[in-house]
């Protein structure tokens, strides 16, 4: 190690030929890899002996926050979290169970990482066994973050990938391609912090960190008893942990869920120049209005790939007319997550005043981990705010945007779109109805009808963006009125919380 550093100094003083410079860099990086390996090995020893020991089980409890489908942009929902893990350091196996208790109930997930497979179930992914090597790696490292010895052992499995960033920090790219950092305390040699560079589908690069704030020795192994996990700009989780006698048991495993439906857009004409673009794989649809020389688009679900899919469908239908405006009803990810490809095309974004900063943040967020069109060719974003009402266009193809605000029972600000000539209303997630007998309206649909009546809007048909799977394609205003009547006939009114 010392020789490598001396060699670099020597080449540096002597003046380098290109090949010498290359060799010096190679020698230097080998030296840094060696020092990184030494630092992690010292740290692993400081955490205790892992060879020949049995599994260790810990249980953590604390607070969890996440970006939810809430009333304002960047608002966080809070829940209680418990995480239990059993980690077998010698066999490189781990099992974990977590649960989140929030207002809508409790959601739980399980994960088991074994020699050549990973199994997990959680409410978002449904029951599934994931055998891709990327899934295995991420699950393995994810569980190892609860017991840093395991993380050190995993990092040391591939010593040539290690790089010494500074005297106490080692970085490496794990076999799944994710960049990670391990920070080691100068004195105790315990791991103080681990980081990983994730890609958030809406907000881009997300360097997440876990700080280890307190430690205890358990059976000769030093394990963290307090941890804080940060992502984006907020603390996602803070937990305290203790040893537990009960090992995690995963129990019966269900087979992998069927693969997801492939992305697909179905365009349908619903009026003159007016189209819906249905995204069955997302249970969602958007709308666009073709005018003489340009297009107005409404809603941009989920992520940049979906935004590009919607734009391609608009291009196919309109022969590539420029998209002048993209109108966004509210700030939830299934309405704004796909806006970046529109910005890349020079489209102006139209939304309510409370969303303007958040829209800018999405458009300007670095996306180096998973670059999209806008990351490859950056463009400034133009956001136009609607104060209560705005008419886009004129004459027969004009569309009026209304902010129905608290009438939505959903977000503080909420745009609905009224196509006057067609007497069509397009709304995001205000109302939907399953085929069959008409059922009672929920609070959002009641609020929508109240808003339509107070605005005196002449509406015949209502299209919603979400959900569309197993739902009536288009509602008449008479149906909405009947739904609200049924709701008012019920006592007490339905208060089931809606989660989207
Ligand atoms: Zn929503």
C-alpha cells in the first residue's frame, strides 16, 4: 500500500509519459482499493467475530414517514413501523418481516434471502419470488443494512470493486449496479453511516442514508440499537432495535405473481378532436385535445417512461403536432410523474399555484442514475398557474379549467376540465362506478357534484382518469346525481377513507 503511494509521488515528480501516467493511475487505484479493503476488514473485526456463529435476531420499532397521496405537495404521511430480522452471517442468509401501522390499517411484508434466491411479499408487489440477480443483490444488501457486519462482509466479497473516497469512506458499485458508500468511525472503526444512490421515478437521484446512532454488544457482536434512514429531503424512518429470542419465520411461501401487463396505450375518440388515451397496465387514462395547429394534453401519470408513451400516442394520432400545454389536475404521482418528457418537448405546464414549486422541482431534479429525455437534453420548465379558472383556446375547441379546491375532498387545489362544446367533463380521481346497479357516491363524488352545481356547468358526460379497470367507461350527469342521492339516503354517510 505504502509503495503504491510512493510510486505515484515518484511518477508525479519525474514528469509522466502517457503510459506512465496510466500506470500510475492504475497503481494508485489499486492502492486505494487495498486501503479500502483494509478499512472494511478492520471495521468488520471491530463489529465482532462472524465466523462460526449462529443466526442473530433483532427487532426494531419506530416512526416511518412517506410521501403519500395527501392534500399538499411534499406532505408526508406518518406511521409506526416494526422490523424484525434474522441474519445468518456465516451462511449469508437473512429473513425479515416488517409492518407499517397507519390510519388505513396495517400493511406487512416479508423477505427471505437465501443462497440463490430471494422471496418477498409486500402490499405493493403482491406475493412474489424474485430470482433475478438484481433483486437478490438489492434484497441481500437491504437486509444487511440492519446488521452492518453483514454489509461489510458483502462488500468484502468483491474487494476489487472497493474505492477509498477519503480516510473513513469506502464506495463501491454492488453487483446490481447500485453505488454504495460505507463510512467508518476513525476511532471505534464501527460503521457510522451507509448510503446508496437510488432513482426515484418522479424526483430522480435519491442518495439515501442510514445513520447508526447507538450500539450494543449482543453475544460478542456489536449491533446498532438506534438507526435513522433519510431519503430525498426527509427522515423516512427512525427506529430503536434490540435483540430478540424469536427468529423470523417466513412460513408458507406463495408462488410468484404473474408478470405485469406490458405498457400499452389505447386511444379513443370521444368528441371532435378530443381523445382519451387509456393505459390499462396502470388502470389509468389521460386525455388530449387536438386543435388546428397544436395539442393540449391533460395529466401525465407515474414516470418519464409513461410520459413518453403518452406523447408517442398523441404524436401517432395528431401527426406530431406540437403539444402546447400539459394540464395537471393535482400533484399526486399518477398525475404529474410523467411530466418531464413534455418539458423536454417545450410544452408549458399548467397547474394550480400551490403546485408550481413542486412541478419545478420535478422538472429540475437530476436524473443521472436513470437518465430520461430531459436529463439528456435539459430545457427550462415553464409553469403557468391557474387562479380559480382559466380558459385555454377560444371558440368551439375552448376548454375551461376550474380549481374546485376543497370540494375535491382530496387535495387543497384540484383542477377539473370542462369541454363546453362537447359538454364533457374530465376529472382525475373524483368519481368512478363499477358496472351493474348504481351505488352510493363517496365523499369526492359528492363534492364534485356540489362543485358542478355551484359553478353552473353544463355537463352531459364525465370521464375519469383513475380507476378505469372494471369501471363504467363514461358516466352521465344523471348517474352522478343518482349516486349522490343514494349517498344522502344512507345514514350515517360513508366515511371509508380513500387511499388514492
Ligand atoms: Zn389523487
